[in-house]
C-alpha cells in the first residue's frame, strides 16, 4: 500500500491522543505519540537531578545516549528506555511537571525529531501526534491537522483523564505546559497547508471523522 502520514498537532487537552489513536485504529495505521519520547527523556534525567537543576548539558547528554524503543500499536502504545518499559511511569505527575524543561531544549528536539522521522519512515503508514509534527517532523505529511479547543473544554478533558488531580496540577499540565512549549513550538495557529479543526463542541467520533475525511480516498 502507498505510504500515508497523518500529523496532528495542538495544545494540551485538545484531544490529539484520543483522536490519533482512533484514526489509526479505523484506518489500520501505526500510531506515534511523540510527546511520550520527551517524557521518557525527562524520566531518564530525573534520577540524576538533570531536570530539576536544570542542567542543560546533562539533559542533552541523556537524550544522546539513552536508547528509546517506541511501540506503535494504537491499541497498546508503549515506550522503553534502555530496554526497560516505562509506559506507565512517564505519566506520573512528577514527569508531567518537568517534561517541558526537556522539551524546550533545542538540541533535544533535534535529536528526537530525527528519531521520530525514522519511526515514521519504518512504519510507512502512520498517525503521529504532538508538538511540531505538522511543521518540523513531517511537513510533507499527506494530512496535517491542528486540533484546537477552548481552555475550559481542554481542562475538563484532562481532568477526566487524571484521577483525583488538583486544580493546580491540572492548570500546570494544560496552561503552564502550553506556555512553556510555545517558546520553541508553534501550535496555536495553523501553518500554511495545515487544516484547523476546533473540537470544542465535537465528539471524539466526529473529530476522527473530520480527520479521515481529509485523507485522499486512494490512500485509505
């Protein structure tokens, strides 16, 4: 079958992950959560306090030398660091709180972008989601989407995903992270050729339908 790359970017809580996994399942594509790779690097840095200091040189060294293994099954996405499965660990609140410290380092973004491109090339037919996927990682993707939603909707969605999260932690994961990431990534307005979908008042199925409608029939 012909290669098919669908890239979905957008702010925290806009529905990128849920939409991407559903689209991948419906079309029989691989799935890549690029954000999980930044989370894995953050987790790898934490034992040596490279993130909390923060020690930029230490973060870059970790990104260069650790081995990431990313599973692209949309029904069970996974990630391992140096052979150790950290799929659950990277979702810990402590990791969420410091992942932007890693993600804003340009050298780390360059290292991981190359790894992301390798994964896309190997998969051939894939949905990838996360920062810069539509503009830097795969600017030639057949379908490029900026998924947005108003802040109240994004906060409510993230709260539903996280059991017992405090309002402060919720705001940190949605508002503060977006502010930090915006210093190195453009995900608030669509770049030329990128389709903007506002998911505020849409169901997950409706958003997935809207993305799939953008895929040329001969590539589905």
